[in-house]
C-alpha cells in the first residue's frame, strides 16, 4: 500500500510538471560595433501558424541590456507571418548581440544588423 501511494504521488508530480514548458532562445553571436555613431537593429519574424509572445533584447559585451530607442516586439504577441524590430544605439560598446526568447523558438527567425550612416555594416542571423 505504501509503495502504491508513493508511485501515485510521483506520477502526479510528473504529470503536473509535464505541463510546464521552458522558454527557448535564439541569439546572434557578438558583433563588432566599435562604439561611436553605429546603430543596431534586431528583426524577428514569426514563421509559425499562431501568435507567439516574444521578448527581444539587445545586450552589450558585458551582457548588460541596451535600452532600445524603438521596439515593437515586447508589448504584445507577434502574429503569424509578421515581423517586429528593436533598434538601439549602444553607448561606448564595442560588441553587441541580440536575443529573442519565446515558448517555442523554432517559430522564430531573426537577423541582427549593425548600421553606420544608414548603411548595413554587418549582419548575423539569430540561431
């Protein structure tokens, strides 16, 4: 009887924890921006069939979050087939990276760009 109660309790706990889903992240590698007047842009697209809540963040070489000058990714779910963007001007940073976190990251595609005077200087895919 005691063994039956333990097995029942273990099955219950496994059943409850089975519903929890970990967040997944795709990210760019660190990209050289060399400070100054360079701007960075992170674009994320939902290639899935349903809306997905996504959190997009740009970080500097220390891992500190860079405050965006524009973003339309983090406030509401991203509809299927739509893009969102986060733009920033990292002050005094030499490297920056972009990450996008969602419940199912395989629905997301992304690109991180470094711009100088309006031209794309460098671009990396989020993986």
